[in-house]
């Protein structure tokens, strides 16, 4: 974290818009979060509206003037959308190109063709991890479920033995790896380095997805043995296409932004000289905006044109990719507004005092906060946004490695025990033809394993880095 960014964050928290004491601020935080939870769970209000109302309620309970609370919320919303919104949009375009062109199917078919019966669960993890990089979780589910169901049926595999590894791969990518919305917002709120976060995220993700995927799948298959629900096998996106992109070109396109951002992080660590010509170049091409934009532009040719899309079809695909993310952008923006309101009412100092008085490690505290919000709201994204806002002041003065690990701790906490208030719970239940109890014993337990194993490896990394 640069000294300038630390000064800016300190300036944000130095002049709170209310003179409330820690007790009142604590009550205000709990009340604000309670309002958000109640509106989402009880009244089924859209998360954008719930976060907006919850932010104003937070300000009111903290004794802040309404005008100041509105100003804080607007400031946070604007800065978050400005920094994260374009990245989410570019990721959505790349994901849509991957799905519609048949590139995703090409990756799946190529890997499955080389996989043996014994290695099939590991193949599903690999497929889900690669596919899950540019895709939102729900889109990845829709893309992979047909494959899971078909492979399980044709190969006479246990549905859980094949499905759990795929779900684990998607979920780990969603919670820990940018450019997914949750990690991006946390990186922005904590002023973490995206490249370093990505590199450390991969280190945490690999053992986490192995344990929660193929290893846990053995036990899940014993606990729950359900037949493949044939009525849930939808058509694959590429079935009506005459051509599909090649495997190499597709993987190259998907991995391009990851490679560029990791290269930038590596050069920053090795060279560590902003005036060095090589670092100047990698600072540009490895910035998230340029890396994702480059992948999208390359994807127009390696995915769109390779599938035989006309210019009009490519334009239509790009246009269709943006409409579904409007809600995500507004939720992310409102989460940024909630974060800024937390900072401006002085919650940062309260969290600092709390962490010192109770001697709770910062990483564990961030994980616990994310876990609590995840259990209450059911949304991993909202848990990440809210937790990042609450612990943002603790990131002041942290190194790039420390702030990256803080992002990952929050991401791990945001995945804890998905249950009936999570849309993903019902999506998995219906697609796999399970009842609520079976879904808890498989999907919910898998999510908890990801969360716990994730924070364990984050804490281990904090001891050696």
C-alpha cells in the first residue's frame, strides 16, 4: 500500500461525521446490518435497496446528519463503481463470449476426453477452475451442470462424486479469485494489490479446492446417493454451432488476464523500481483494466470469429452480456456506499479499539465478520462488501502481502455454510434433484469446508510471508 493511499484512508476516518461513542457506534453497526438482513430475508427486498436503506439507517443510528450520511453513501457508491464497475463489465463480456462461442464446451470436451475413470473428479475440478475464472458463479453453474449430469449418467458415476468437485472449483474461484465481484470490491476497499492478491489467492485456492472437491466428494457420495435427474439436462450452448474455438486458443484467452496481472505482480516484487522500463511496461499491461480489456479484444477473434460469429452476432453477444450485470453493479456500488458510511461515522476506530482490547488477529476477525454476515444474508458478495468496509481501517499501514491476505480471509469467510437464504443453495438443490437435507449434507458442508480450509491456509501463509 502506498503512503499516499494510507494518508487518504486515514483522512477518510480522521474526521467522523458524528461524535458518537464506541457503544453507540456498535449499536449503530448492528442496527444497520440488522436492517439490511431483515429487508433481504423477511421482505425479499433487492439487495441494492436494502444496502441503500441500511446505510442511511446506520448514519441515523450513529447520530450523523442525514445530509452527511447521504453524501458518504454517494461518495462510496461512485468511487466503487468507478474502480470496479468496468472490470466487472469486461469480465461479463469475456464470460459471455466463452459460453456462447462454445469455447467453454471445447475446454470441457478436451479435458474429459483425456480423463480416465479414476481421474474424472480431478478433471471436473480442473474444468470448473478454468471455466470459473471469467464467469459469475451462476453462469458457471448453468454451463457446467449439463456436463456433470451427462458424465455421471454415461459413465455410471455417483452424481456427488462428479458434481461436488465441479461446484468446489466454481465456488473457490467466486470467493477468492479476482476478477469476481466480491474479491474486486474487497481489493478496492482495502487498497490491496490485485496482482499479489491473485497470486496468493491461487496458492490458497489449490489445496482448498482439492480438499473440498475430490477428497470431500468421496464422503458426500456415501452420504447422498441420488440418481441423475434426466429432466434437468438442458441443451449445451454449442449444440447449434457449426464451429467451435480451438482448445489452445480458448485457454490462452481465458488465462491471458491472469498471466498479465501475475507478471505485473512478479516484476513489482523482483524489480521494485517504478522507474525501471520493464516495470513501467508491466504496470500498464498488467493493470486489471488493460489485462481484461486485452482478453476481451483477443476473445472477439479467438472465440467469436472462431465460432463463425458475424460482426453483428459478436456485437449482440457483447450487448447481451451487459444487461444481466446491472443488478450486480448496483449491489456492488451500494456496498461501496455502505462501506464509506461505516468509515465516515467512525466505525474504523471502534474496530481498531475492539481488535486491540480483545487481541483478536486481524485476519481471523475479518473472517468471523464475513461468516456472520454470510450466515445472516446468504450472499457471499454482500458478506464480502460489508466485512471489507468494517475492517478497512485495519488495513492502513499493511504491506501488499498483508492486505492481500486480508482480502482472502474475507473471501473465505463469505463462503461459510450456504443454507436456505442463499440462492445458490436452491440452484444446486434443483439441478441435482436433492431434498433440503441432502443439499445441506453436500453443498452446505462443502461450502463450510472451503471457508475453514481457506482461512487455515491464509493464516499459514501469514506466518511465512
